[in-house]
C-alpha cells in the first residue's frame, strides 16, 4: 500500500552531468536509493561518491564487472551478467569454431569496452596478440566507426568481437555488409536489441551475427504464448501502448524492476538505507522475462544477481538460441 515517489532525471549519457544530477538527488531530494542508473562511464563518475554517502546504488543498467565488489564498494550492485565473462565466452567460442583464424576486436574506449578486452585476454593469455591481430577502439562521442571496420577487414580478420553500444553496432553490421566482409562476428549483448540495433542496421545484413542473451527476445516466436512475456505484453499494452515491442530495453526494464520491487517488499517496514542494501544482497527469485534456467540470486559476498547467458544467432528474422545456459561468473 506504500506510494513510491519515483524521480527520473536525464544525464544525457554525460558523466559530468551524472555527477550533478546524482548530487541533487542525494543531497536535495534525499532519495532512499538510486535505481538502474544507466551506462558504464556515467556510473563510474559517481561510484566513489555514492559509496562515501552510503547511498544504495542498485541494479545498474551496465554489466561492467566492477559493480560486483562488495568489499570495496558495498553500496553498489549491478544486475545483468558481467561483460568480462561475456568476453571470455566469445573468445572460447571463436577458438572452438575457427581455430587458427586471425581475429579482430573493437571496443568502446571506457570500462564497458575494456571489460571485453580483459575477458578475451583471460582466455588467450600469452597468445592474445597472435590471435587478435587487430585491436581498435572508438569513443562514445565519435560520429562513425566506418574507418575501423575497413581497417579490420584489410587486416585479414576472419573473426570479430565487438564491444559497442547499439548505434555503433548498427554501423558496424551495415558497413561490414557493404564492403563484403563476413567474419564470425560475436557482438556484445548490449546491442542485441532488434529495435535498437538490428532494424537500423538492416535485418538481412546481420544474418549470422552471434550474441548472448539472458532475457527473452520479444521478436522470437518461441515466446508467443509464454506466461512471463504475456505479463510483459499486457503491461506494455496498458502503460506504454506506443512502445516498440522489438526494443529489448523494455524487456530489460520490466525484468530489473521486478528485482527492485522484490527488494522493497523484503524490506518490510524498515526502509532505512542499510536495510535496503541488506535485502538487495539477500535475493532469490524468478523473473518471467529471463530465459529458462536463469534466475536472480545474491548474497553478502555475491553482487552478481544474474549469472548466466545463452549464445544466440541472428537468422534474419529473429535470434535463435543454441547450446546450453553458460555461467557468466
């Protein structure tokens, strides 16, 4: 029966603006917690501040590995699987599917992108430079990555790991297709949204791209009669009737909110910041929009709520999952 005052502010994905907006929320609005703040560079800018203030900083909208560090940052917790382990999974897949192939890596030049670099290095160790003969970066403020795509093709890469946000993933897919480059492409799950990445790129141009999912994909006919997805569709019809049902961001939002609601319910009548954090670190629940075999669990020393992913391949009309559920921790 409690009413929640949900204050939403926009930082424009600008870390300086994030600091300004979060200070306002903490010091003027005196919020009980911060929920699902978006982006790796933006959350990095407030990471120390919110922990100094002992402000619950929960279920961040970024999979950077560093959000699961309860010893040094006990007030910050992510939600989705770790980017670093996703990088490890892609490196293993490339070694298995294309042994001896030259590979390329392109990543956003921040903690988001570097997690994938570190994950690939975890697997290849001293052989990293032998296998990944082309490693390129881009800045989130860049207009285009077309020149990097051409450079990777000219370098002879037959496999690719891309750690890019949707705008740049769509550019990469389009440019690679236009210049006739067809590497085995493993793409960050950040860019797996059909609405945000595949449609702008051109669905036919993305055929064969590999990614990993932990959420059900709304465009996949397998979930046409799924109870969890029907609950999501009913919510969308009632509250966001104009929302793009192919935008995975809505599915993510619906899932992560369930963990927040679960945490608040567990708090009972004690909504102190200490108890909010304690309950967030004591979760075990199912989320209807997560893939079968994947659920949410946390503990005082386990700040990785969602730990598994499944590999998936774009067919031209939908993502087709293959293999079993892989642990992302």
